[in-house]
C-alpha cells in the first residue's frame, strides 16, 4: 500500500480519519501510531519489526543521553545509537554492493546472501539519527512518555519518503494540533493534486522513458528528449508524493515542511538544491557538512565533495550513484569558485546549464548500472546515431508532446501565480471558487482510473 493506491485512498485513509475524529483529542496520537503500524506493516510486513527497532533505539537512547548529560556514558550511548541506525542502513542497502566489489577485486568465491532493502529505510534511519543528535546537542528535549517521539519516528504521513524534519519543528504539533475545515480543505486539495502529478503526469512521462529504453534509436535529439522526460518524471513523481504527504498531514492537523519550491526554475545548481528535496538538504547540511567543516578547520571544498559523494551513495548502492554525487559536488564547488556568479549574470544560460546537468544526473540516477548510464551520456554528447530526432523520436514527440509541454509549464511558478491573481479578482475569484472543486473531482476520477487500470508504478524514491 502506498499513497497512490486504491486501498490507501478509499479504505485506509477514510477509516483512519473517521476513527481519528471520533476519539477525544488526547487519544489521537495513539490512533495515528496504531494506523502507522498498520500502514507500514501492510507495505513491508516483517520489516515492521525493523522500523520499530529503529524507533525504540532512537527513543530510548535519546532519553538515556538526556538523563546522563555531562557524563562520558552519554557520548557512548550516542555512538551506540548512531551505530545501530546507520549500521542497519549499511547492512540492508550497501553491504551487498561493497561485498560484491570486494569479491571482484580479490577473487574470493564466497557469495553473500542478498537482502531485500526495506522501503523507507534511508529516511527513517536518518530521522532517528537526527533525533538523538538533537538530544545530544541540547536542541531537543525528550518528553515524558514516548508516544510523541514514537509518532515522530514512525508517523505514516512521513515515514516512507519524508519530509524529514527536526523534532523541535514538529514537537508542539505532536502534543497539540488544530484541525479546521479550512486546513482540511487545503489538505484534500493538496492530496488530489499530488495524486494527479503522480498518476497522470509522472506516469505518462515514465511511459515516454520506457519507450526510449525499449527501442534501438539513440539519436542526439531523442536522447535529450529522454533526458528531459526523466527530469520531469522524477520531479512530478517525488513532488507528487510530497504533496500527498503534506495533504494527509493537513487532514490530520499537521503542517509539515515543504520539500520543493519550483526547483526547475533555478538558474544555478546551488539554487536548485535549495529548492529540491529541501529536508534532505537540511539533514546533510546540519548533521554532516557543518560538523565536517568545523573539524577540517574551515576547508569547505573538500568537505563539500565528501558530503556529495555520501549524498550520491544515499540515493543507492552503485557506481552510478557515486558518480552522480561526484558530478554535483564538483559543479557546486565550481559555482562557489565563481561559476555561480557568472550564471546569475546570464539567467537564460543559467537555466539551460541547470537543465543540462539535471539531464546527465537523471540518466545516472535511473540507469541500471554505470555502463548503461555512460553509454547514454555518449548519446547526449552526440556520440550516438547521426540524424535528428529519428523515426522513434518523432513518434514519441507526437505521442507525448502535449504532456511534456503541460509538465514543463507545471514545473514553473507561473500557474501558481496566475491562480493567485484569479483568486484575488472580484469575478474571477467566484469562478475559481466554483470551478476548482469540479476540476479536483475530475482529477481524482482520472487518477483513480489510472489506479484501477494498474498501470501506475511505485514512487521512485
């Protein structure tokens, strides 16, 4: 079960909301925690035990660190807690990759049992680590009773793919939150818009990408059409998930952190990463980059490259992910050294630069392995077949062109600005008030049709 599924939308969420609003406000955290256990258990089954173990590790160790503050034991507990959380992440996501590379280098004949990577482990382990680090630094005060902490670490609106938030930013809402009709209506709107992003735009763009992958033509223009579709598909896939998460949160009374602020409108990569996956950027900046810079005596460039290698590795276990991190680390360092100022002086070139780099990066992120990704890089650099778009490329452009144009427009702030102007108008505001519910209802029906058809793939992240 995921957000973009019939069981979640038409069974799980309505039942949870009904029970949630029937119980007294003091019992709502208990309802949410129980719902979160059911939700993750439905998704992962036995791996619910792993999520629970990670939450217990962070919650108990945070409480012990607070109790033993100022003693040597507090630091040992911190190291133990981080070792457990990050160790589980390493074992389930990276051990197989590094072991196979070690076998290939040494010739050892000993294979390793391949482990299934639990959904969301890259998110909830980092959130748990952020919690104990916050307690250690004194920015988080563990409460009496662990229900709020458990919900912070396991809440179903954010457990699978964020947004990741500091405990301090959510603590007051975990204790008490306000549910209003206005907030509920906004949550429902956000939920349906996110569903439409995923089921209609992202899914159609993934179809274009699949047609490219299954075909044989690799002309320069078709390769770039593929790369553009990848970038837009990743954006609408993940921002659609975030919209749904924030919508569900608002229905339950939470105001969760925004994760996207029109990233494809950026004119530098530095600006892009301030707008894309904002909460992951918070985690790596506060818990890794800044401590490394302090430890290295202010040597920022080397720390930046190391952090971006780790960001790449966080996205997946493979050489293509490491190269992806190195690519962005080097270019972000170049922007610090002067490239960023030059790009800001020439905005159109800056936008093209960002989109081109994102195209190369998307090929790395979604490639099966480094060899396939580098072969596609060759196509983007003009080393593929001669000619223009090619027969398959023109067919794909005719089939998917309207969706590409709609997605490209939707990835800019313009539609939001136009809608805000219409809302402010005397007559146009009334038209919007009548038309918006009808449009959202149509969007829900169309998205449901995609789900019934069974053609919607899981969220990429």
